[in-house]
């Protein structure tokens, strides 16, 4: 089962990597998708650019005392078993030594109204939807049968990845393999879970944080305008060994062309880049 009562709040964990600590989690969208192509039988193309969110975690120090204060956990310490000393800034550790296997994020899909002329596609928290999260147990959310979440194809659950971004250690979740089976305007709801931590008196997996994405459009194959060059963040992810599609220039489709040649080129480039950059750069 899921426990939604923890979203956005300080929570005391009783077991797992965060046992005995009072923690709050935040998600920040580092890269939103702009468009996608309707997934049919042959021409599956992931949302582009790939959605990327960052996880930040905060600890409540000395709770209930006059010296109570909130301190952000450096990314290196976000999932260790070692308690954080009061002087966090004095500590250093290699982020490559940290196991983040218990930290995962999940996405749901929601429709949004089409944008007005000259304005980006809107995003907002839509009504909740009942979604089966498999090994996390049945959802406790309100039902909404018309939700298009069932139209999502690919990896809707992803593990956390550690890397440096502009000289700072970060924890990212990268949804690089998500396609949508229907046309329209949508936004994503991201949710973060720590599979190995539990709160007092509960065996449910707590939903520690959630966030709604910016809006994006999914085109039909016929109307798909083509893709822009890969973003600097997408290229950076590839250098750290994250599997993403890379493009150096615009990928525009000729009128009436519904072939998948561009998909094949992207997959080939992706395979070469991933093999070449299978390990993070030397720090």
C-alpha cells in the first residue's frame, strides 16, 4: 500500500536507511518534455527531451528544541545508514560510493487544456487517479477511469542516479524511455519513494514527494514536426552513462514521410555513445 500522508512533510522513519531521522523530500523538474509522437505499432519514440527531475532531501535537526533547524542533506548522504553530524558542511565523501538502489520515482499522465496562442502548454495538479503500482500495492487514490495513464508505454518507474552537474553532486531520476499512445496535451505527475524506509506503525511504502511537470504535446505520426538537437543536460546524462537518444542537429520529417529511419539513427547513435561513455568521467 501507499501512504500519501508523508508528501511534502517532515517524517520520522523507524526502519531502513533513514531510521531514527526526521526527513523531508523535494522534487524539482530539471528538464520537462516538450513533445512526443503517438506510439503506434512501429514508430515508438520517447518523449523529447527526456523528463529529468532532481531529488533534494532535508533533515530536521534537534526537533522540538529551541535549536531546531532544517538542513539539506548533501546528495552523497541522501541514502546512507550513517547519521549526519550537526556540522554537515565539514564532511566530504565520494558520491560514487553511495548506493541509491532503494530510491525510485514513478510517473502518471494527466490531460491538460491546449495552450492559448503564444503561450506554453499549461500544467496544474489535476484530479487524482487510481493507478495500480504493482509491487507497491493497490493505490489509495480516488478513481478516475478517463485518465490516460494507461496510454503510457515504457519505463514509468526509474531508479535514482548519482552524478555531478555543474560541479555539484546531485541525484537525478531520468525518464528516457516513456512514450504515449494517444494524441493531445498532457502533463506528468512525478512521485518519489524510498522502498527500504518505513514510518512508525506502518508497513506501507510512503510517498515522500510529488511534483507536476510542465505541459507538453503528443502529435500524430503524420503531424509530427520533428525534433530539436539534444539539450546540454541530455548530452551530460549520456556522458555519465545514462541511456538517452542523442541528436546533433534538427531532425525534421519530410512531408508525407512516415518512415522510422530517424528512430534507427537515434538508436544507433545512442548505442555508440553509451558504449563509449559507460563510466562517469574521472573526477
